[in-house]
C-alpha cells in the first residue's frame, strides 16, 4: 500500500516550525548537539525538524 502524500498545509506548517526552531536555537547561541541532547533526540532528528521534515514522528527511544 502506497503512503499518502503529505498535505501542503502540513508541509508548510512543518517548514515554518522548523525555521522558527532553528532561529531560536541560533539566537540562544546553542549548538545543534546541545539542543538535541536537551530534547533527548538524535542530532539527525533535530536536523530533520529544523529542515521541516513532516515525517518526523514521536516514537519511544529504541523503537525507531
């Protein structure tokens, strides 16, 4: 079964949120590693969030 395409509104919202997250991180002079550690996510997940990847899902550690 093929995955449904992500709605445009969701893509736009994810991009906006990601841009705001990256801007706040930079304003606070935090590195991506620091934010990822504090949020208990991998550096790659933070990168995906900051780049507006709507495919980032909430999964318990070790299950993704």
